[in-house]
């Protein structure tokens, strides 16, 4: 083909530009460390990466919620442990009081201690964690247990509800972090009040019933603790599973988005060489002319 | 044959070589002139007069423009597609930059933060800071959606204003061609081929072909008729202008019409075609997608929100978002002023109930779009990927066309372009011819001297 001065410089210029733009693409990828710097670099990869990022954000949220739920269940557990201690002490007192060696005055002394245990139990029922009453159902801003006579209650009224406080730990996967306070505490209060009154009135039938009642209450508390333990294990399982999924997602995001550095660096060098070659060719071609030889 | 005849022949040769050298000089001068076609000198032998055996020397028959019309035609065809693809690629690249994906700052991330703020609220519905966080995240989402909508609209605006420039340029080129037609026909009538004027007109045709899908036709008198969309843009010495008429139904963007009678002009390719496609199709369909997504989120969130109860335990039925799509979405003014109105609870009078906040958050993973087959995230991923595909396709088409055009340009140059070395060889050749003719004159002179003074 006939070559002309314009076509030669145009072609040389376009080779230089091609070499420069290819070099600049590689430089972008090496500098950012990313294969995809905008959607057109890999449209399908971008949409997969968007989906993976959304899942990771969602899972991070579930994991935060799991941490919160674990501490909520932990605080419920420790309240139940203390309540168990209170009931245990009441049962010991019941055994002690149900003896012929103790007279009415002795029983009234024991009654005073039982009343203390009752106050302690009510305080436990009104425990709040992070500003929420944990045994009040969904009425978290209301102390659930109210004494008719403060310090010497004849009845304790439950002001909460039976609502469950749910925590979302996965898509469509919820765990309740509260227990029904009415179910656990109200029988304990009733039995402690009955025991105290029986001691005060020296009602031996009432006193001998107390030990058995306390045993029943202890069983209820143990069952509740078992329930809390089961829920905590569910949280642990979910946490581990979410951690695994996050790892998979991160691996897949990295394979979609990240540049293969060793490959890119090799490309960078190849393309630098190509640009230098184009520049050298231009430098030589443009200086050659017949005019140099016509003297 | 007399000596004076020989002198005459030699003089004609002198003149012919001189004119040929003028042509070389013209070619060399225009070595870098865009659109210039090299000119070739036409020399022919003068036939012998009747009865004489020897010819009458050389005759200078003018210059001829060297040009391959077929390559011109090919190139103009390819330039239309190249212009269209590059224009679209440029604007789609800007559009994908507006989305800034994949990253942690795009709408996707803002959307995740918004729904996660509802999950936080469901964990602590009594907490004022969790409520404020939901309002904040809602506002960030609204602003980001609005900004994207604005970004795409700005790109449409800029396509429209570039369209105005391109149409003005097209009208200008059409008038230029009409004027050149007039000059060329009159100069040809006087016998001059008008090569340089043809070059100017070819340059105008090249550019016109980049702008729109025109076809053209050279007439026998030398003028060129240009047809756009089945009607004459240039006919002989008349150019017909294209007018821009704002269309109220299309954002007041301009429609193209014939200035003469107001009939619609359809431009399918070239830069103008590309600008129309991006303004009315590429960007518009992504705007429609964005508005579909945002409108669905507004409707869904509002419906779920209205079902719940506010912190006071009694207020229900309130909206969370105001507005209808990405253009005007915002957090409802009453809710923004009083985050206590956020309906976190499903049950009335249950301050610790966060299950309605969870119901709002659950919308994120529900298949509510594309007839119940896509979540917000997957729909948005599809939207971004469609922009990416369009940008990538337009760019690779533009690259391929640019390559074809540059090959054709090279082909054209190889026919029509000036090669200085070649011209130098011609120069030496004509110089030697001139010297030889001068030598003949000297020889004839010596012969005359011998004849007159020595006999």
C-alpha cells in the first residue's frame, strides 16, 4: 500500500495512544487493586458483587443482634440464678421452721427473713437491663411487679403482658429473649407470702406446705434456665453459621472485585515495553526522508 | 520541419514542466492539510500535424484530483456508527460514575444502612437514639436517590444542549455545501475541475456523515445533493435547515423538525442520533428503573409502617416517606420532626414491641419487584449492571468503529494523501525535464547561429 506522510503520522500516533490507554487501564487496576472500577468493567460481576455486599451488610446486622440477644439472655440467666438462691434459702427456712423445737417467737423471726427474701425476689422480678424491664413482656418501661403494701405486701400484681420480645438473628429466624415474668415470679411471691403469713400466725399446716411449694418453684426456675441455655445455644449456632457465610461471601467478592496482582504487574511491564517500542518507532520513522539524501 | 517548430516544441515543454512543478509545489504545501487530495499533472503528447511524421511535443492538460469515491462512501457510512457509539459510550460512562458502584458509598450501601437501622430500632424500640438513627438513614436514602435522579437528569440535559450545538453545526455544514456546490458548478463550467473546492466539500460531507445518517449523490454538473431521512438537506445550491422545537411532553427537550414545514425529522445514527438515543432511551430507561425501585420502596415501607403503632402506643396509620418517586422522596415531615411517631410496634400500647420495625426491615429481603421475582437489592444490581452492559457495548462498538474508520482513513490517505518523498522524485524528474528542454533550445540556438553566421 502507498504510504503517505499523514497516514504514517496518524498511524504512529494511534499506536502510541493505544499503548498509552492500555497502560493506563493496567495502572488503574494496579493502583486501586481492583478489577472492577466501574460497572462496565464487568457488568455481571458488578451485580453479583452488589448482591454479595448487601448480604454481608445484612449478616453483620444479624451478628450485632446476636451479640445483643446473648447479653440479654445472660442477664435473664443471672436473675434466675439469684432467684433460685432465694427459693433455695426459703426452702431451708421451711425445713427449719417445720420443727417442734421452734416456738412461735422463733417462727416470727423466720417470717421476718422470709419477708426479706420476698422483697429480694420482687426486686429481681423488676430487674431492668439496658433500660428495659426484662420480665415485663413488651411493657418494658413499666416495673412489672407492684406490691399493695410496700415492704409488707399481701398481694403482688403483675403489670406486664405476655408479649414476646423477639430478636431477628437470620432471615425469618427469630429468637425470643424474654420469659413470661408472670408465670415464673407470681407463684414464688404467692408461696413466699403464704409461708410468711403461716409463720406469723404459727399455722403449722401452712409451714409444712412451704417446703414442697418451694421445691416446685425451684423446678420452674431450673426449667426456665434450661430454656435460656437452649436459646443461647441457638444463638451460638446461628453466629457460627453466619460467620461461615460471611467468609464465603468475602472470598467471592474478592474473586469478583480484586485484581490478580501478579498478573497485573506482568501486564504493566509488558505494556510499558509496548509503549516504549511505539515511541521509538515513531522517533525513527518521522526523521527518515528522501530530503536527507538529495543534496 | 523548421527549426522554429523545434523551438516552439521545446518552449511548450519548458512551460509544461514548469506547470508540473507548480503542481508538485501545491502538493508539498498541502502535505498536512486535512482533507486535501493530491493533484496529478495531466500531460499528453501533441499529435503530429497531418503529413508530418514527428509529433508536436507535450501539452499540459491541467491537474486531476486523485480520490477514491468508494472509500469515501465506506468511510462516511462507518463514521455515522462511530459517532453514535462514541457519544453514547461517553454519556453512559458518566451515568455509571454517578452510581459509583461497586463501592460502600452507592445507593446499595445506603439502602442496607436504612433497613439495618430498622433492625436496630426493633431491638430497642424505646430508645430515642435508635429512632433518630432511622430518620437519619431514611433521609440519607432519600437524598442519595434524589442525587442519582438529578445526576441522570443532568446528563439528559447536557445531551439536549449538545444536540442543539450539533444541529447548528449540521445546518452550517449544509449551507457550506450549498455554497460550494454553487462555486464548483460555475468553476467547472469554465473548464477548471475545482479540485480544492471539492476537497473542502468532501471535508464538510465527512463531518456531516459523522453527525447524522445522511446519504449523498453527486450530480453531473458537479454539485452534490444531500438527503436526510428521505428529504433533501442540500439540493443544488439550496440548503434546508433543521429547526429545534421544545417538546413540552418530553421535559421541554427539543424535537428535530424541518424549518420549512415543521415535519418531524428522524435521525437514527451519527452523533445526533447518539445524542437522541441517550437522551430519550439510554438514560430515560435507567431513570424509569430508578423511579420504579424508589416508588416501590416508598409504597412498601409506608404500607408496613402504617400498620404499626408509634411510641405513644395509640398513633397508627402514619406514612414514613413522603413523595412518589426518586425525584421527590423524603422522610415524612411529621416523622422527621418527631421520631416518636415511628411505628416500631405491631401491638397497640406495647412500648417494648419492635416487631413492626422488623416487618419494615423484612421488606429488604422480600421479592416485591419485577412481578414478585426480585428484591430491592437484586433489582438495583440489575439496574447498575444494565448501565454497565450498555456502556461496555457502546464502548466496544465505538472502539471497533474507530479502528475501521482509521483503516479506511489510511486507505484514503494511501490514494489521496501526499507523500513528500514521492513529490521530491517528481520534482527532480520535472527539473530534469526542464533542463533537457532548455538544452534543446540551446542546441536549436547553436544550429541557428551556424546557419545564419557561418554560411
